[in-house]
C-alpha cells in the first residue's frame, strides 16, 4: 500500500491565500485514515479508505448490542465508541437512520448472512462480502403459511408493529415492544439463522392476548398483530404447523453477506444521483448543510467511509449534493448517504476522531465495525508536549516525544474535545474561550493533556508621538 505523508495544498483566493491540508495515516494493513481541512467553507472531513480484499481485515454491519433491543443499551442504542470498545474493533462508524423510541434501524440490515431487519421504508443500502461491494435497493417479502389455511402476508421481520400491522420477530429482536390491543402467536422453530431468503418450519405453541413487552425465547419466534390484523392470527390453532417464507431481492445473496441501510443515493455509475425526494427525505435535509456520514466504492474496488463535521464554527457540514461531490472527488463511482447530524461519529483505534455536533457521541442503532491488526506497538517512554494555554486568536502545536525525541507525525492520531480542535499535523485551533482536552493515539497508547483557551493575546505596546 502506498502511504502518504501530510500534504499541504495552497489555494488562492482574491486577496487571500488559504491553505487546504490533507493527511493520510496508516491504521492497519488495508486501512488508511484521512483528514481534510478546508478553511474556505470551513469544512473538516474524516475518512477511512478500506481495501476489502485485504486478508487481514474483516468488516461487518453490526447492531449496537447483540440484539435489536437489550439490557445495557439506550433503547437498543450505543455510541460507535462503545461498540468498538465492546467488540475490540479497530474502527467504527454510525450506520442507518433509526427511531428514538426503539432500537430497530429503519432500513434493511444483513449481518454476516443473517437478515436482521427488513426495511420500514424503501431506501438505498450498501452491501459487501467476499471482497465485493454494491449499492442498491433491498426489498423483502415475508409470508406465514399455516398448514391447511391461506397464506398470511407479514409486514416485515423485526420491525416494530404500530396500531395496525403484523410482523415476525426472531431471537435477534431481543425484547419486543408490544402495541396496544395486540395478539401474539408464539411458534416453536429450529434454532437457525434467518437468511435473506429462507424457509423455516414451525409449530404454534400458544396465543397471548394483550401481551406486555416480551423477550423472544430460545428456539421460538413471535408473530405480533395489532388493529385489524389481529383477526388474521386469531384463526390459528395450538400445535398447528406453519411455514415461514422470506424472499429478499436486490442483491446476489451468494456474494453479499452484510448490508447497511441509509439513503438516499449519492452516486451511481460515477454520476451524481442524489434522489432525496424519491426516498422520502425533505428539502431541509437535502439542501441545508449538516454533519454527514457516507459510504462509497471506487472503480479499483476500495471503499471510502466518510464523516463530515458540521453545525460548528470550524466546520459547517455539507448538503447532500456537496457530500456526493466529495465522494466523487475521493474516487467513488457509487455511494450512499448514511445517518448524519448528531449521529455522525467515526472512531479509530479508540479515538473518536471527528467532533460530533451534539458534543458527546449520540447512541445509535447500528454501524459498521472494522476488525484487523493495528500497526506494531512501540516501546519507550511517551510524552504529549503541549503549551498550557492558547489565545482565542492564536494557535499552538502539540507533539509527542518518545524518550525525549519527536515521534513522526504519521504515527500519531490526534483529536480534541471542548473549546479547541486539532488537525492531524498537531496544530491546535481555538473555538472559543474555555478549556479543551487534546488526545493522541500513538504506538498503542492514548495520551491526554489539558489546555486553557484564554482571551485574545495582548497587542504589543507602541510608542506614542507628540509635539514638543
């Protein structure tokens, strides 16, 4: 893999020279972190370039917890940093849109060959497996076929049921939130992975009326109905045998075993293809600048995962059109927008390298986790060297020393929290008066230092003049 040292590009604006800087730093074989700082917009971009065919990398679509809703999460949600920490992933990024009332992603999700959830809305997805990637629109058809009775169409798998509807819930659902006036059919089924297209045999074990929230037991699935759909289940009899049929289109499921949802499309066949309205997004979401997360593929087969900071003085974010243009500039031919806003967060080697717009990271429903072997850990005494303060109209440079000697910048990942931010060259820039924490990840260790952001630096005194 060709590695780049920090690159500085000087852009000329009438009457003013503005520097746009780019850094690329190796994380693991087949994985490189990139930071771009454009002071014109202003805009800060964080990205990972991933080589899917790298033998030392593995990447999965993953739920915040092991199931959609489970104890130890915030309604089924965790931050990307927590997801990385709990799984020992070397990188994690937020995934699909979700409801704040439950843990299910809105779009389709497939995890290591298992259909985790069918889409609540028809939206774009990104798929990968066996070194290949693709974008498209996933779609699923689920049916319950009782022996001796007419088939019962199901509205989905592991998607919450509202005031009306009927859906099947597997063990992956965890705890199922029950709607009012529900009827729950409990089926005994073989312990099997529900693939995107599959047939599963079962036997009705019990019918439960007005059930409270239930955890799906081992070797069981639940079919939950509400509203007018209750009558469709009420005709079933205990011990009646049934067949569950799942038919999922959109991809060759022999090639792809992971899918993350999002939307809309950004690029298709190397052309700008933002179709926000068609996928149910409003104009404010599309045309205003927000923090954004996106994923795309290049003609050479690499994958770019991009997090754009926004809603902050140091980075305004991007419109969907601007996001598409950024992905195209990085070499992507096809790209999909993921959840953004306060959800945008990219964690690399234990550091959240971007600045989430809410301040702290937002717990999210799912994400993309990357596993691999980070670069070798160094030896020797490390020290983060940083001035104790910086003026609001000034800058200072941080550095890391090993046994008193400077560590090369390519070995250091920088991030900061609070009232200042830092680029990958170690330059600390204030946001406002206050305090900030600067963090460096180097040779397998995380170092921290505090810095005070004081008022403007005093102007140098000038000698006065007067008449004698």
